[in-house]
C-alpha cells in the first residue's frame, strides 16, 4: 500500500506540471470555450445542488412538522385540547416559529377560532401530505405555512400547522454564491419570486411572466421572462440573456425543486466576470508555470509530511475505536492547522463515545435489574446525539408509565373479574328459576289449548243446531204465508156471500111488496080473491122469513168477515215475528261461524305460544350454562391478574 505522502507528492507534481504546460500551450485557443463550458457545468451542478438544498431544507421542515403531528400528545384522544395547544406552542418556541395552530377535520382552528378549511395547506394536509406554502405578505413581512395531518387509527383527526419566517428560503439563496455578481432566486408555480438575494424582489412579488404582456418591446423582460416560463414549466437547463444597462451577458441555470408544488430555482452568473479571470490566468500562467513546478517539488515533501503525520495518527486511533477500543491514548498534534482540528475532533469523538456508552450501559443495566428510577442522563450528548439522550429518557419514562398502567389495569381486572363471577353465579340461579317458571307456564298453556279445542267442538255443534233451527223457521214462515193467503181467500168469499144475501134481502123486500099488493087486490075482489089473499099472505110471511133469515145470515157473515180479518191480522203479525226470528237466527248463525273461526285462531295462537315458550326454555338453559362458564372464566382471569401483579411488582418504578 502506497503512503499518502507519496501519493500526494506525485499527484501535486504531475498536476502542477501538466496544468502549467497545458494551460500555456492551449490557453489562447480554448480558454474562452473551456471557461464557458466550465461555467455552464458548474452552473448546472450549482443549480442542481441549490434545488437539492432547497428540497432538503423543505423536507427537513415538513418532516419535523410530520413528527410533531404524529406525536402521541396530538394523536391521543385522552389528551385535552389545552394540553395539545401547549405542546404546539412549545414547538413554536423551540423552532423559533411565528405561531402554530390545530385545526379539526372541518377546518376550524381550535387555537385561534378561525376557519382555515379553504386554505391550500389545510386541503393538502387532508390528503395525508405534509405541505409548505408559497410565501405571502403580511404588511412588510413575508411568511410561509408548513402543515401536516394528525393521523390516529388510520384516520385524519385534524391538521397541525405553523407560520414561519421566509428566512429558511433566504438562507438557501444566501448560500448560493458564484462570483461577485452571481445571483440566485426561487419562483413558485405562478412565476412569482418567493426568495432572492435582493429582498425587495420578494417584497414586491416580482413576476416577469406577467410583465411580458405589458412590456412587449423590453428585450430584457422578454428574454428573462421566457427563461422563467421554462422554470415554471418544470424544465431543467441553461439559458442566456443580456442586461440592458451595461450590455452584460448573463448565464442562468434553472432546475425544478423536487417535493414542492411547482417551485424552481434559478442561478445567474456574469459571463465577463469569469472570462476576465481566464484572460488574466492565461497571462500569468506562462510566467509562473516553471517557477511553480520547481517550488512544488521543493515544498511538497515538507507539506506532505506535516499533513500526513497527524492524519495517520488519527486514522489509527479511529480504527481502534471502530474495533471497540475506548481507552487507548489519544493522538497528540501541536500544529495550528486543520490537522490539529482533526486531532482534537478525534480525541473529542473518542471521549464522547466513551462517556456516552458508559452512561448508556449504566442506565440499561439498571433497567435490566428492574430499577426504573433513573431520572435523567448526566453525560453531555452533542449535536445529533442529543436525540439519543432524549430517547433514553423517553424509554425510562415510557417503561414507568407502561408498567404503572399495567399494574393499575391488572388490579381493575382482578376486581372486575370477581364481580363478573358473582354476577354470573346470580345469573345462573336466576336462569334456573326462570326455567322452572317456564315449565309451569308451558303446562298451563297446554291446558288452555285443550280447553280451546273443546270450545271449538261445542261451537261447531251449536252452529250445526242453529243451521237446522234456521231451516225449520224458514219452513214455518212459508206455511204461515200460505195460511195468510187462505184467510184472504175466505175474506173474499165472505164478501161475495154478503153480496148474495143483499140480493136475497132485495128479492124478499120486493116479494113482500108484491104480496101486499096481491092482498089489496084480493080484498078488492071479495070472495073471489080470498084464495089469492091466502097465497099472498103466505108469500108475504115467506118473504118476511126470508128477509129475517137473510139478516141473520148477514150478521153471521159480518161476524165471519170480522173474525177472518182478525185472523188475517194475527197471521200478518205472526209472519212478521217469524221473519224477525229467521233474520235473528241467520245473524246468530253468522256469529257462531265467527266465534268458531276465532276459537280456531286462538287454538293456533296457543300452539305458537307453546313453541315460543319451548324456545325460551332452551335459551334460558343455554344462558344458565353460559353464566356458569363465565363464572369459571372470570375466576381464571382473576388468577392471571394476580400473576401479572406479581410480575409488575418485581420492577422498582419512579414515583409519579
């Protein structure tokens, strides 16, 4: 293996001689082109580095906010809103932010009471993404907002956001410096300047893309605006433009910034500034080339020796550290250059590792022995190692909290399991009593079912009897109607007899008149008319008897007609009564049919109730068995909780 001293000497000598002679030979021909090519390459690399630096800076902030959003303090529903707000405020103070807030999923800021549902940072966070907004102006100051979703149980519970100064973007730009006249700036997706070395460009919200339409004759605005259009389109490349005041050519590299919503960075250098150094270098190279080669040869050995000595010592010590050696002597370097810094840094690194690992061992040993009362870490943890100190303290706190919670939970489980066992026993006894009551209920329902069936049979028999009675009443009604017709016929015949008797009375009256006239004529005739007078007298007596008989017959006929009329009225009344009886018998038959159907439904319902009672009996018996099993399980759970209490008791916890 070659020594680093030999490598450095060979490299320096060859590089110096080669560069000197090549530059002298070719400086005139290719100085400008090579310089421009180097400028373009450097500009591309610088632009890429600037975009990467911006991405890293933005990612650092968004990751920081995401870590804050994923903190158990914000995701736990058991933490109060005031505690969450205090936690956010502590982060505002820790990271020197302007202010912070917590918004619920509907966009209401629970910290300041405002509605942020329409803000881009809130909409982006609702999609589960961390977000950094473009700077915006408030008065004369520019700010930006960084947000992240608060996720618990795979659900977005809200959004945490912070308002920051734009210094983070300005710090990115301020680190990008190429030459004296070099410039750098950042555009958002609309082409507005959001960070620049000249802060007034940010304050004025400069946007050359929009100014192109208003200044079509301004070559500078048109050229630079075209470049910025490419930047907004997300292109990556190099372009040139001319500054009109001094007619200077500028080269600008541009590249998109990954991880943003369309931001891009532009880096500009003056072509004349770098070509000037190229021209001067060409003139000087010839003069110093030879002297430089000789000088390099003379001093390279001394320089290499002074550089490589401390490096070798530090390399050996770091190699020993990588193999776990924390106690070997540290390298001693007396020079006052970077090698001294390297030596001191090596010693400091070894000592820090030794102290940190020693204290970590003590803490882990205490935890392994069940002692969780270690309150803090006394060693110094520099830089990024500070998170290790915080993690150690967090582990101790979490173990204390977890074991304390387990102890409390096991006590609750033990107590509650005893109560569950008691309740299960009572439930089992109640289920047994219910089963007995249900058996009695089932027997009662069976008796009711038999009674209902007997009622149905009696109802059917009654219905049959009612149907027969209804038929007999209908037949009686027909006979009475026939009797009524006969009475009407008798009345009509009596009326005809009355007419005949009236005729007989008329004939008797006329006969009596004729007999009277015959007696008068016989008296006039004397002896000759005596016989005729006797006949006339007999005829008159016969007429009188006929008249008397006719009157007697008439009186009998009148009585007969009156009796027939009374009989007809009685028959009519009987007919009406029989009709009502027939109608009532029909209604009674219908009601008996309805009662028979109701009894059948009642019988069916009682059967269904019997089935339901049987099912309830099965369920009650199942509940009784389940309650007994639950009591046994609860007793086993209580025993397990006692065992868990014994295990937790083997740890010594910090008093809360």
